[in-house]
C-alpha cells in the first residue's frame, strides 16, 4: 500500500476554502478548477448552486486513484481473510477486518471524500461477494449498506469525540475508540447484516443467533485492524525512530511473541491467554504501534492455526460455534487490553517526558538563578539557622578569595572562622555580637564593617541579612546581602575631614563669625565667639538660646548697643547688609570692632542665611585717635606760629595809643610846670590821656577776645544777620566817606558754625579796607557784599572799586596790614580768624579796578546730616 | 623866646597821636602843624617849616619815602621818623641811620632832640630812646 497520509483527502478547512472559492465564482469563466467536469454547469441551471457546490466539493475531494485502488485491494484481502477464517464457511461471519479498515480510513480521511471511499468499499465488497460469499446481490448490497453505515457512524462518532488527528495515544481516545468504533458502530452492521441473513434465509441463520456473532466479528475486526490501519496511515512517510537497542528488543520480542503464540495456539501450552505478557510487553514498550502490529500478528497467527485446525479454537463442529466466540473474545480482549495498556504506557511516557522537560527547565532556571546571584554586584551569602555559612556567591568568593568550604577548620565553626579570617579585628567583636543577637532573636541583621579582600585590603561593607521562615515560622535559612560601600565611606570621611578643616579654619582665623537663619535667631557662633561669651558673660550656659537683645546687652558697650541692635534689626527687616563699628565688652575693658553683616540668598533672592563677621580694630582705632591728637597739636602749633607773627601787629595796635598817652603826659606835665601853669591846657591834655588809655585798654580787650581759645562761642548762625550787623557798624563811616554798601545774600544759605564777633570783625575790617582804598579819587564808591553757597561752603565776597591790590601774595603778611585806624585789625588777623573757622581768605583783582576779598566758611555738616 | 617860634610839621595817620604830639610841641613853645598824610603835607608845602616828624607806616606813601622826597627839596630840613614797629627801628639803627623814634617815645628826649636839631641842623640826632 502506498497511501500517503495526506493524500487520502483534504482537510475540512481546505474544503471550505474550495467551497467558498466556487461560490464566489458562480458565473461562467475560465480558469475555474474542475469547471469542465461539472455536470451542473454542462446542464445549465437545473441544480442549485448549493448542490453544485457540494458536488464540486465532493469531486474536488476525490482521493487519489492509487489510494482508492489500494483501499479496494486491502478491503478485498480483508474479505478474503474473513472468509478463510469463517468457521462456518459461507456465512462471512467471523473476524471482519474490512470494518476496521473502513472506519480507520474514514476517520483519517476528509469527510467530503467519504462518498468515494464508500463507493470503493462497495466495489470491493461486491467483488468479494462475487469471489467468495456468493450471496444474492440484493442481500450483499444490503449487508454492504450495513457495513457502510457502521463505518460512517463509527468514524463520525470517533471524530466527534476525539481530537483530530486521531492518534489513540491517550486512554480517553482509546476508550472512546473501543466503545464507539468497536462497540456502538458494529451494532448497525450486525443489525442490518443479521436482518439481511434472516430475511434472505442465507445459511439458515436466525437474526438472534447471527447478531452476536456478527457484532463480535466486526468489533474484533475494528479492534485489530483499525489501529494498525491508523498506524500505517499516520506513519507511512515517517522515518523509523527506533534505536538499534530498540530494534533488538523489537526483534527479541517478536521472536518470543511468535514462539509463545505458536506454542499456545497450537496447544502445547495449556492456555491461549499466555500470550498476554508479550502482547502487553509490546504495548508497554512500543505503545500504540507495538500493540497494533502485535495484535495484527496475533490475529494472523490465530487465523493460520484456526484454518489449519491446529488451534485450540478449532475443533469438532459442535464446539465450533463456541470456539468461534471464544476466539473472537480472545482477540477482542487481547486487543482491548493491548490498546489500553499502550495508551497508558503512552501517557506514562508522555508524563515521564514532561517530567524530564520540567526537570530540565527547572535546572535551567536554577542555573539562570545561580548566574543571576553571581552577577548581582553585591555579596550574597546564606547561613544556617545556627549561623554557619553555607553559600557565598561568586563575587563574594572572588572578593574574599575563599569559599565556604575553605572555612572548615578543626575546632572552630565556619562562622567563627569567617569572622576571624575576613572581618577587620576592630569590627570582629561587634560583628559577632550583632549576628549572634540576630540569630538568637530572629531580628534583621544590618551592620557596617570592614571586610578583608583577598589581597589583604579592608573594604567598608554594608551588610544586611534576613531570615527565611517555613510555614511554622521556624527559621530555615538566613540570606544576606553585602554591598561594598568603601568609596562611599571614603567620600564621607573626606567630607568629614574637609568639614573639620573648614571648622578649624573658622576657629583659627582671628575673627568672630556667626550665622543665623532668616528669622534672626542665632544658630552658630565660632569658637572665638564662644570663648568671648565665656570670658565675658558669667555662667553663659544659663543663656540656652540667647536672644540678640540679651547678647548685645551683655556684650556691647552700653553706648553702642542700641545703635547696633537697630542696625541689625534693620538688616533683618530689609534684607540688606551693613557694616558698623562698636565696642565689645572684653574681659579687661572694651575694644573696638568692626562688624559686617551680609545675607546669603537663594536663586529666588530670598534670604537663606545671615552671616556676620567681627574684626578687632581696637588698635587701629586707637592709632587713629593718637594721630588725630597729634594733628590737633600740630594745628595748635601752626596757630601759635601765626600768633607770633601777629604779635608785631598787636604791639603796633597797643603802642599807638600808648605813644599818644606818653606824649600827652609830657605835655600835661609841661603845661602844669609852666609859669604861670596853664591849667586849662593841662586839663584838656589830661582828658586826652584818659581817653587814649581807655582806647588802649579796649585794644587789649579786643585782642584778648580775638584769641580766646574757645569754640563754645561758636553757634550755628545765619551769615546774613552777621553781615547786617557789620554793615550797621560801618554805616556812619561809609556815609562820611560817601561810600554806598550793597548786600546781596542768596536765599537758602545753609547755616555755618561761627563766632559772631570774630566774623563781624573780619567783615568790618574788609569793608573798611575797601572804603579806604576808594578814598583817593573815586567819587562813586560802592562796596558790594555777596554771599552764596558753593558746594559745602558758603562764600562771602567783599568787592571795592578802589586802587586794587598791588601785592596780593603779600597783603596778608603782618607788615602790609598796618594802615588801620580805628579797630586795629590786620588782614593777617582776618585770615587767622577765617582759618580758625576752617575757611579760607584770599584776594582777587577786579576788572577794571578794585579788589575783591573772598572768604569761605564750611557748611555746618553736623547740622546738615 | 626872642625871635619867632620854630615851626614843626607832624605827619601821622593816627589822629590821636597827631593831637598828642601837637600838644607836646606847643607846651614846649613850638608851632605844630599836623598832617594826616604825606599828601596833605606836600599839598600844604614845605616852606616855613623848621622841622618834620613823620610816622613810617602809612597808607600810600610811607615815612621813608616822604623823608627822601623832603630831603630833595629841603636838604637842610631835619626829619624825625617815628614808628610803633620796634623791629623797623632795630633794622635801621643797625644800618646807622639816625632820627628814629619808637612809639611810645619819651617826650623829654624827643623835645631835647628837636632842640638839638634846630640849634645845629647839620648834625644828625644821636639819641636812641
């Protein structure tokens, strides 16, 4: 037989595709497969599309003729086998192999190809009938109809029940096959066939006697042949997958099987069922295929021995009927047992295979897990509940340079050995204690310690371990994980060092540093500050969280404290920095310090922190004070020098009235000493003496007032009123000299600090100078006085139209000032007065004539600020 | 007391001194003619004068200039200089210049010197009060 498994017919789905294909192409057209062979098309529209489709589908599913021919041949041979085995010749009632072949073929073939196979079977059976059975044609046809019904029913039921393709490899499939194909389906055949025999009276068989024989014959045929047929169909093109050993086993089994079968069936062995062990052997070891082949062989041997009469199933005609049934039962039970055992074996094999695959998969998973554990960039370790290490992952082994087995030493446990070998001596005790505690209590282990690397270098590790518990809560294992945190620890250490350095630097620099949060509470004082506190504040600890006010009160000079507090509060309020100078209270008095306050801001500009630094500037301040005093002394010395220069002028001023007094005294003396004494003249002269002496006293008084070293007389005054007073003083003289005085004072003249009398004298002196300068010749004498602010000084100009100044550089020297009459004040004195007011006095030439004396007085800065 | 009284001109910008000198000279029997400035003297003229006494420090022309000017017109006219500035007197005496008097001067000495100068106009006064 050369039937290819897939050549028997196409699958349902292919058929459906073909059907759809045809329906879509319902109209006339070329290229349609089988179109020319379709009778429907030839005859027009006489049959419906559906029928035409089904027909075309059946047509398209026709089996290869070779397969059909082989099927027919096998069917005929099967009939021949049944005929030869029929104990009652002519009945055709015996093992009926064609039923098995028929069902197996239909089970395997596409349902749409079934008509072809039914047709083929019909041909074969009618041909066999013609050869051997010689049954009347209607009866033969009826019997065939029964057989066909049986095959179609059986195949349909099996296909419905078992999943395709039907391989009879599970117990369920086998049982379904046995019950449906070998049990239920032959009912149809037996009923129809027995009825036909009874109806036509063939072989004088009654329906009741024929039916069981018919049924059991067909059932046995199905049981024996259908599995073989399925095996052949399914494995036709399959390669032999048996190993040499299996082939050997198959051969040995075949020999034993043949031997036992021959011996038992030929009567040498007492019991035909002795064949069961090798049969089951075949079923167990070679499963379905082995069972099918063995059953077939058994059936053939049985047939041969039965035909030759050597079988125990042969015998005299009375017992033939009984034997017939026994034979068929024997074959049926054997087939049933073999198939069931094969299916069980198959299932067992499948289970074993699955188990093996599961084991393999499990092993793969385990390997994968193991690799994973080794790949984790950490140390993974496992301890027994007692703490004995049982596993280190690869990284840990590589790191330590030893594995758990290396820790097995005489006398001490693995744990102790591990601690001794790997943990830093400084950490070993703590490590051991902590781990012991965890082992005893079941708490999680977590610790940092130094672990010795294989090369002897210790690395900081962060280690954790947790217990794994069983259902009862008992600890089964401890699993630990250990990270190398050496870099982190080094970084932390570096950070700590850097912080310490910074701290030391802050403590070492000779300044006091503080910082505060924006709310203003002090949060940090450097060491110098704290030392300061301790030195100054009695029991500083009482001020746990000192407030700024308290601190300032304790630490700052009472005169400076309010200002300092105000400045600080302003800073905190406005967010601006500031710098201030004040006196700290120190252990031995007060010292000047400069304190600067600056905020640090974040990106948004909000103040994050306040920083203050206080620098001792006491020595600088004292040095500056000394310098200022020296400067004052120098100024006094300068003034003294100026006074020395002026002494000449003063002498002149005093000598003038003195000279008059002396001369008058002599004159008086002469008038009185004359004969007769001129009392009248003497009296007049004496009066003049008194007048001039008073004048001299005035001069002395004025000089005293001029050089009185007091700044108390200085007041903040308006220059305009001083000018008005001076003008009043010279008004009479000006009228006498025919000189007009004009005063021009700009509005908003700032106040100046001045000695009213001194400045008045300067003004009178300058005005009189101007008037005297205009005596000669000038008829329209005008003295212009102008006052205006320039920068931070007030400038006063006294302008005349006189003969001008010939030597403006020397005019202020004492020598050149000796021309005054009344007041007796030289320009040198004027300059001295102005300079003592921190001002300046100079002279400029006028165009076209005259001179302008100009002096400045500084604006009173204190009053201004 | 026999002939006419000698006329002495006085130039000084201080009216009190002019007044006192005039009084002193009159008490001694001289005729005193007072001028508040050299200009006033020159306008009045030098004729009829027997003697000139002038201050040194004055606005405009000072005493030395006046003396030099007068000496050109009347080389015979004795001229006395008076001043309140002692350093000037010291300066000129060091140069051997005579006829210098410091304020306050001794009235008797001045009158004696005037008398000497009028009696013997050729000789320079030598006193030093």
